[in-house]
C-alpha cells in the first residue's frame, strides 16, 4: 500500500509567528500466507504474515519569527526522521461466488529511524 500525507500549521500572536510543515510518502510491503476452507459455493479464509514499511520524501520544516525584534529561526519540526517500520498482519475473509469481504488487522509499531551504513 502507498500512503502520502502533508500537514501544515501556522500560529500568530502579538509577539511571534510560527509555522511548521510535516509530510511524508510511505509504502508498505506485505508477505502473506493464506489458508482456504471451501464450502459449497463459498469459502472462508485466513491470512497472516509480515509487513515492512518505508518512508521517503520527508518534509520537515519549522520557522519561527519574532515580531518584536525581527529574529527568524528555522529548523526541523521533528527531531528524527522516522523512515522504517515492521510488524505483523493478520486477516480473515469470506467469499461467496464472486463477492469477497476481507478484514485485515495490522500489528505494527510506529515509524522508527533507520540508518543505512
């Protein structure tokens, strides 16, 4: 699966103007094993497997400007670049003729920093 998000915020008061922008593109890769149990015209199935996610094209920007003395500070909105996650995925489903319904459960943590050396 492919995910993309972008969040942008701005705050103003009498002394400061702050703005931040955070965004990323993520892709999740899954490896599933599936077991089918056949009935007359339908089947029930269950699947389980491993999931890995990778984040790329991260936008991470913060700007703070003082309206009193004109001082401008720029930097990162979040300290570390979260770009890797892994977890388990499990699901159940039902198929009747050509109509299917699947429910998947994702047991993965949050994105973690991953340095490639």
